C-alpha cells in the first residue's frame, strides 16, 4: 500500500496548498466567484476471483472555480450568467483493470494518473431555461439518479452500457468534450417547490463525438487527451436528449419524492459491426479479414424511475429507490441491454442521521451479434475461447458522515460481488482464460474542503 500512501500524500499536499489561502473566506472570493475543493480516496482488494488478488487504490483531488451572476456581490450586468472551470489531480492504480477485469467499473473515480482539465463552460439564463456552452460533461446531468450517486461503482452513474456505446466512453469523467446544452422548463424540479403540479423539463445537448480526440488504433484515449487540453472536435457528433417530470423540491441536494426520465442518444460516426467483416464473413471465422464491417451511426434509449419509498414519523425520507434500463442495437454494440436498481436507507441508526446504507445491482447483457461471433470462433476456429453472455454486479455499502473541523467527511466501506467479469470474456492477464466471479472489498474516503 506504499504507492497508495504516496499518492494520497501528493494529492493531499496539492489540495492543502490551494485551499489554505481560502480558509478564512470558506471558499468565497467575492464578486460572485467561489472556490471548491474535494479530496477522494478509494482503496480496495480482490479477496476472491477477478484477474488479480491483492490491493489497489486511487486518489482524486477535485478543484473548481465557479461564478454565479445572481450573487449579491456580482456585477449587475452579470446577473443571467454562470460559469465553471474544474480540474482533477489523479494518482494511483485503476481498480477495475487491476483487480476485477469487469465491464462495470469498481469505482467512479477511476482514471489514468494525471492532472487534467475537466469542465470549462459559461451558462446564460434565457428565461424559459438556460444555455450552456464550452467543454462539458454529460454525466453531471444526463442519465443520473440520486440513489445511484450514493454508490461506489461507476456503473451506477454513467452506466457501462452507455459508456460502451460511445467513442472513448462518451463525454463523462474523466473526459469532457466541447459542446452545448439547452435546458428548457424545470428538469431538476427546483424552480418552485410550492407551485402546484409536477415539474416538467427537457435537456438537449450536442457534443463533439469523441472526447479522446484522434487517438490512433490501440491508443488509450485518456493517454491521447491526458490533460484535457485538446478540445477535440473529431469523431462525428453526439446528440443527447432527456425529458424529465417529477415532484418539485426546494433542496437540489435531497432526493425528490418521485421523478421519471426518458432519454436517448444519436451518434453520427461509424461503428464496427459486432459479428461480420466487410465481405460478410464472421469475424470469428479464420478466413475473415479481421476488419469489421463499418456501420453508419449509433443510437440508444434509456428510462429512469426514482422516488422516496418510505418516510419516517417526521415525514423525512428514509428509503429511496431508483431503477434504470437501457437498450442498444446489438449489431454495433457489445452490450445490447442494461439495467440497474439501487436502494438507499437514510439514517439506519437513529443517533446518526447523516449515515446511509446502500444496496445496488447492475446487469449488462451482451447482444446476439457479439455472442454469435464468439460462437463462430469456437465452432469455426476451434479456439475454445469462452463465449460472452452477461455480467452482474451487486454492491453493499455503508456511508458514515462526520464533521471534522467544520468539513464534511464521508467514510464508506463497501463489498462488491461481480458475476462473470467482462461477461465471461477471456482476460489477457489470465492468458486468455475468463476471470472467476470476483469479490472486491474496500473503503471510500471523501472530504469536502470547500
């Protein structure tokens, strides 16, 4: 764990150096400007199965400078404007390739070690909504659920089916992309907690198609756009749309009583066929050229339902649940169907109102075309390679919240079981053999500095 300790120390020193000058102001800089800083660390170990036994860990320091034109100290001309610039300092070893080899990431903070610019945007209120322009991350607004945000695995955020369908994983941590986002109505339900009827809203976003840029074949897009400074415009265009209805709330950080979301995406680039080459031969056939047929465009759709399932005697939320499902065309996507469900029990101990007990399960189904290619390889090639089918991840955790010197600190031990990691595909780390069902245990530490 020496490497993890060194990584934590380095990022911690960087956080302290940036944060100390702001100690007295609590992050406020005046004139509508504010500084945000957070520090997260996740350490985990595979105790059974996976691709490797033993520990690994990641450290992420997040820093942001924000501007709110509605602030009383902001200039009058800036009242309709907001802006944000954020960066991450990341160190350590990625948990998923090191430990489990799964499609669903063990952690939501995994990335190659680097200091990288993330978001850089300006937003203007247009009366009926808002328009945001710059380098954006879709995972902050699209396909989200409050309950999923309490989990450790990244698949409960920007889920593995969506990441697998888009070049370089799509515009989501750790790679944002140039784009614009139009929000109409009140998709967050925060526009008026006392108004009658449910809130209605629509989000539309257009992104550059590949946040990794023009990475060559076999090049990790995170290495190609290592510091987030390429602002790539190549790779076609990605259009995201999400319609939302739900209960109104006056607290944007709390779970809504209920919410329903329907989303879809269209991508204009070309994508590899999952089974056939350009001559119509199976890619699993030894006679194949090995170059997949190219298909124009990609698309998919998802649905989300979430809400408060149980309230305490004081009417405060006690049990919150969410369910998500998505479908993708199987001829150009390895994952053709995805679903997950999460439950969060708030204040499981009466004397600890800030704690949360979390339980989640995620299911990824490999499409018929990809399964057919695996079957062809076994039948025609005689390789005996394992066929892919599905992957299941189950996570149980307990988030304990503390106040340390006026700072919010989260300590969240967790346990994950991953059935058929990578859907049963052969793993390079195991000389082509599939990984056994993995059991991963770990702990997440997160501190809000400002």
